[in-house]
């Protein structure tokens, strides 16, 4: 993975300032838990923290030129270890290996660090193995745990870490930044709801399937106005082929959810900003004739479909059923 | 950097260095070896983070020119490719030259390779070793110390400190202890030129196994330099660095019983062979357990019984049996490992009871001590 320390001050100015003060006054705990949404820059902050500590002559930022900084940037620093989920979970052997590695003396000068990416992916056994090591580290070791689901961690692990929360980037800010990168306004509005960082957003604009998904969902919304049969045909033509894997299917359901959110927002406050500003006329039209009860019913069904997706339901059937359920409301249920 | 070197000498040096290079490393720079050309000769360094091996090719040796140095410098080259290339070069003269940054040319005869190297400044630095904390031992002694202890280290990673051998220097004596909490191997050695300060470190078992492969079985002196971070073994032109394990090694001296109720003296080799035979039937069942029974004053019986397979009994003549009658069961593997470490001589086994650990020693000296925990059987 690329070394992202230099992005941290820009993405998390407040937290970085706080960390810098802590490092300078040597008040940093031996275990840090960084929590924040996907894309809020957890890695960047973790990297910054490490580089700031190991840098040989830091001012308020790492010097970027000393040996430690150079090694960190090229990924060749031997005091930094990291663990990522191997498949679904971070397995027991991975933690054992990490502990074994860290129980040997350091090769470079300074503290040793380890980063546990997606710490909530530790299963009970690996979490307990790590817990023991968190409690009694053998020497100068600092743990950095990253997660976007702090509550999925064992409470015993949370209580042993200094917890810090990263600010998510606001969707308005994200939209502005995306538009500065020459993304069209309608696309930027949609992406600012789906993504959590500029990089992630730009990656989405370059992804062909995301464009197709967005168009497919809007086509489906139009077709839902025209009748169940139309909607089913549209779903089969433009949406179902895109349900190739769970993440993509989840994304499509999210887009659909945001479309209904737009309608509710239009109904409640005609001036509110939309995920799909290019379809505002259609949303207003639907909002006019639907009641809040109906819209709530539809939103609930999308949420239900999203849950069933995680239970590995057949995705084609799931989508068909959802279309029918969304239509039921119009038929006067 | 530019120099010419004899291929066979380069290959010989590479061979040792390659033992430290691991293909599984996650750190890119460690897939390479560092080549450093200095006035006095060429240094090659390979490492897998745990161990680092450095070899040295002198410019001249015994009046023979081995290296022709044109320009000093250093570079890191991909170990696997460089090794294969040198192995297959057509002539015995190899020219290595670094130009425009990290591009490296390797020429021999009419063959010419252009390799892309990495910045040698990114390679991990070798630790600074203070020479005052050091002592020397002949290579064969280092090898036998390793052989007699390292087999007993733990292979489970649940207690990392037990995967190493504890080296302790106190009162001019080197005490090496390894244990996996079921058995223990201890070897003490008198040092002629022991360092003044006490020293205590845990050396990873894997590192010692590698060192054992590199050292030759001769009486050449090996200098051992100690620091709190690393340990260095110097043998001729080869330097072997190992990281140490952190954490406190458990105090094992209390585990070793000082008195005994039964004493058996028996020929080690005969006992080893008998246990090896008995374990044939025990292999699958219950962790290789064999039973040891004293019979009168001059024989012991080794037996094993697996209900599905059958049973085996064998009598081994004992030199001497003193004290209480005894029936005890233990792991055949642990016993054979221990007997192998004591090597052939008459072995003295001291038991303190059926459920208490027992110890094995040579009858001639106390240098080697092996301790094994028995297995409870009914």
C-alpha cells in the first residue's frame, strides 16, 4: 500500500494537530484506536502518526528527508508491521505471527509499530490473542487499530486503546471538490452521497459500471411510473445484469434508496438538494401523488431487500420481488 | 561502483548470503542483497529481518588477486536473479558495474546482463557492535552447543520467548537453556575468555539452526559479540547477526530436581535403539508414549502397548539401578532427542517419582542436562 502520511494534515486537520501535540509531549498511548468512515483517511492518519514518531528531526510535520522518512515512504521500514483480513476475517495465525514478529528486538532504531486494518474483522479467537499482547506489550511497541465499526470490537479491546474519531468529509464539501475536478454536477451530487473521499469519488466516476448503475436505477424509476410490466422489463434490461456481486448489488439498492430519499426530501421541502438533481422534475411529480406512508413503505422494502442481500438471497428474484413491492403501493395497497 | 571478481569466490560468498534471504518477506528491499565495494574488498549482505549474513571477499588473499577494484560504491540487486546469473556465467571473470543511478551491468566473457538495482541506502543498517562484550569459541563447540539444545525449543507461537534458546553468561560460564514446557535441554560451557559483565538473551531457535548450517565443523575460532539488540557470530569472512527475542525467559533452575529416588545408569545407544523399536507400535497412538520399568538390579524393560496394533517389550541391561522400583511412561520422541544430545555414552537417569520430571546426564560430566516430563497413563 502507498504511504499516505502526507495526506493526513489536509484530510484530518484537527486530529492531526491533536496527535502532533501528543507526540511532541510524549503522551501518546501504547495503543490507539482510530475510528472513522470508509475513506475518511484512517490509513493516512496512522501513517502520519508513525512517521511523526520515527522521523529523526520532525518540526510540526515529518521532515520527509531523513532515513526513517525515506524508508517509510518506500515501504522498507522494518519496524512497521501490518495485518489485513485474509478473506472474511483476521485469523488467529495472523495475530500469532504478528506477536511473534513483534517479540523480537527492533531492527531499526525507535519504536515498533503495528497497524491492524479493519480491526473489526478479528474473530473472537484472534481478538483475544491480541488482547493479551495489548495488555502487556514486550517493549516499545505501539498498536494502531483501524476500524469503521468500533462497536464490533471486543469492549475489552476498546477499553485498552486511546480512542480517536476521524471526521467524515461532509457530502457538500465532497461535491464541491469533485466539481473542481471537472465532474458534472449531477454526477458529483450522486457520488458525494455514495463516497467518503475525493479519491473514492473519482474512482467511481471512472468506473463504467457505476455510470450504468446510475442510469439503470433512473430508468427503473421512470418505468415504475408506467406500470409493473414496464418496470420488470426495465429491471431485467438495465439493472439485473449489473447485480454481478454483492457489493455491486448493494450499491444499486443504495442508489434506489437515495432516489426515494430524494422524493421524500422533495415532498418535505421542495428546495432541498438531491442525489439526482437531473431528475428533480420526476421526483416532484412522484412526490405530488404519493403520501408519506406510501414512501415509507417503499423505503422499508428497499431496506428489507438490502438485508436479504446479505443473507445471500438470489439476486434476480430479489430485484423482481422488490420491483413488484414498489409497484404495489401505486396499485393502492 | 565497478569491480572485477573471480566467479567461484563470488559464488561461494553468495551461497552463504543466500541462506539469509527469504522469498516470503513483505519488505521489498529484503528480496535483494547488498553489494558494497570498498577499498579492502567486497561485502555482500543478505537478510530476512531476523538474521543477517554478511560475507567479505578480500582484494588479495595469499598473494593472489581476487578482486580488481576500479571504483567503490554500493547497490542492492534482486537476490534470486543475481545468484542464478552468477551461477551460470560462462567464464571465471565477472565484471560488475553500476552506472546511471541504479542500472547494474554484469559481464562475463561475451555475456552481458543489465539489471535494475535498488538504492543501497534503503537497506537496513547493520547494528553497531561494541567489541568489548565478546568471547570466542571453536566452531565445533558452537555447533555442538546448538545441536544439544535447539531441538527442545517450542514450536508453538503462543509463548514467543520459548521459541528461542536462553544464553546466559555468569561467572565465566555460558549456560544455554531451551524448553517447550514439556522438556528442557541445558548445556553449560566453561569460557576461557568470558566477558566481564553478565549477559542474558534469548536467541530465536530458527536463527541458531541457520547458524549451524553455515558454520563448518572445525576448530576455527568463532567470535561472539553480544548486545542487547542483536548477537553477532564472526567466523572467518562470514558475519552472522541475529535478532533476539524480547521478554523474560522463565527461571528454569527451580524446575530441576536436586535429589532422586531412583537412579539408573544405562548405555545411551542401547536405550535409544530399544526406545526407537518400541515407539514403532506407539507411533500413532497417544503421542508416542512408551513405558519404562525397572527390573531388579540390572535390567530395565521398555514396552509399548496399542490395543489395536499389538504390543512390544524389550529388556535393556543396566549398569546400575539404585533406589525404589519404578514404572514410568514418557514420550519416546523426547527421550530419543535427549539421548541423541548426550550421544552414546553411559547415561545416568535420575527419577524422583512417577509423576515428577526426571533428568538425564552423562555419567562423566554435568555439562549436558536433559529434563523430561513423564506422561500420566493408567
